[in-house]
C-alpha cells in the first residue's frame, strides 16, 4: 500500500523538477553563451559574461548589497518576531488562536499588495507624514520609501509573519514546566527567558533565519517598488538586464552567481552551526 502512495507522488515530483530545476538549468546555461543583441544568444560556449562579471565591480556591489540587506532584515525581524511568538505561544486564552490566524492570513497576502500598501502609508502624502507634519515634528515630508530603509521595511513586512509562525511552533514545543522549575529555584522571568527559552529554541531560530535569508536574497518586488529604482540589489539588476538590455546570457550568469552565493552561505552557516554544537556552544 505504501509503495502505491509513493508511486502516485512520482508525477508531481517530476512536474516540479521540470518547472524548478529544468527552467533554472536552461536559464543558467544561457550564461555560457555570448549575447548577440535583441535577446539572441550565440551557439558557441564562451565565458565572456563571466569575464565581464569579474571585471565589473558594479555586479559585485549589487551582490554585497543584497547580502547586507538580507542580513539586516533577518536580524531585525528576529528582534520583533521572537517576543510576539513567545507571547502568543504562552497565552492561555482564545486570543492566541485569533492572533495566530491573523498572522497566517496576513502572510498569504501577495508581496505586491504589501509593497503598495507601504508606499501609500509611508509616502510623502501618506498618513505617517501627515501626522508628523501636523504635529510640527518635521517641516517637510520624511522620505521613508525610495531608499534602503524602505526596502528593509518592505522585506521585514514580507517575512515577519513567516518568522512568527516558525518561532511560535518552536517555542510552543518547549515545556512550560522547565520555565516553572527555573522560577521555583529563584530565577527571574528575564533570566528564565534568556537561559532556558532562548537556548532551547535556538535550533529553530537558526533554521528560520536561514529560510528568511534565502527569501530576502531572492526578493525582487520589495527592492524594485520600495527602492524607487535606486536600491540595485542583484535581483533588480537581473530584471533590468533582461527587460532593458535584453541580455539573457548575462542575466543567466548573474542568476548563477546569486544561486551559488546563497548555497555557499547556507553551507557555511550549517558548517559553523555544527562546529558550535560540537563545542557545546549550542543547546540542541
């Protein structure tokens, strides 16, 4: 019976592999051919795109900006998401499920709608600037979107719900009795939180941080809309290379660099985590 169920999964697995791996392979493969213009690529293997990538610092600046923003978003999201997840996980009333349902619903709102909503709220004529101007706090509208700060806010809004859900499941699995035992032995609530809850939830925190980092590295809409065309992360550069320059080969090369960078960062993170565990610095 089990073999029959596994056989039923084969068509779905092959379909997903063709859509995900196959299309990505063809796109990256185009990076090894020279762009001829007007969206055409040659038929001879050449490394001209990779040579241009190595020689032009603009592409590396975009990649490092992408990594930098993703790391900032992950850290900032953890700071906001962890207390929220902890409070919901420890609530005993029905409000916990209501709040959790609200977070789930907001997480499935498309990133385009979220980005447009932030543009309206934080725009020059938005309610935030209207309140600041009305109270006399500022003399001119504060430019919140159209810069790096706007992209960070947009990415945080994008991944915050997912992070809360992941941390909620991890914290909820920690027995309350451990916290109560620590309090009985004289530990304050802050000490219990810092010495019991956080170490026990650390594996889930690391896993969630890696997933959120990967989402941010590939995020295009937030950087394109909230960056105002001024924050050129690598996904934005890839889109411009395709749409404005019609250089599919160079876009494939940049996609390969982005993919390899994400894989290397994840492998390095897993390696460091294992080293820390072996040194007994991480509680598992």
